């Protein structure tokens, strides 16, 4: 942080936007922050080529496209399966390796669709105190917990995507 006597640092955060200011109710606020983090992840993919989206620049092999695929599965697991009881536990593969035959556009479109499905389920259920259909480690936790957990996971992976994007082309910001 520059002190008051020095010149300001250049603004390297080319993708920065403010956090939501939604404070109209528990569900509205929680969804605003979840949607914000989801949009931050998608923003990291914006303007990159297929090769750049698949590029692993960290030793773990994680790529931006792999993170998006992983988050798509997370949306469907936490909101579809755990919260609403849709599907079977074995239906979910959280792998971050995107098969060569899947286009980046397809992976991103699937994430957008999963977000819409999740938001529709959340709005339909409507009550943060509603309990999950499938217990989490034996406990029937609330939708509030699922939203908080999904927000935390998406935030963590948005940070990963931010670092990967900066290593790819220098673009930063949330």
C-alpha cells in the first residue's frame, strides 16, 4: 500500500468490480454473493483461447476450464443432489481434467446452465431453514448451510482462477 507521500501504484486489476450491495433479506443477500463469485469465475475465462483455458500453469495441473468443470459438478451435487435429492451420489465426478473432446464453450455453457438450475431450486425452496433431501455426513443441514458452503468453495476456486489468469496473460481483479 503506498503511503500518502508516494505516487499511487498503477491499477493492475483490470477485471475489478464491486461486491454486491444487496441487503434485502437473507436469501437475496446470500444469492447475490454466490452469483457474484460465480460471475468472477466466468470472467476469468473471458477472452481466453481454448488452449489458454486448458493451460495448467501450476504444478497441480489445474486450469481455468478444469475449475469451471469442477464447479459445474459442485452446483449439481450440492443444490441438485444434496439439497433437492436429484440423481445418485455416483453421478458426480469432481475431476478437473477436461476431456479433449469437450469444447471450452460447452464446458462454460454447462456451468451457466447449472447455475440457472441451482438458482431455480433455491428460489423454489425459498426457505433458508429448509433441510437437505440427502443428509451431509449423516446430518440434515439447512439450505443456508449449502449456500454458504457452495459460496465458500466457489470463492476459493475463483481465487485459483484469478492466479491462473494472471499467470496466463497478466489480467487480474475480481
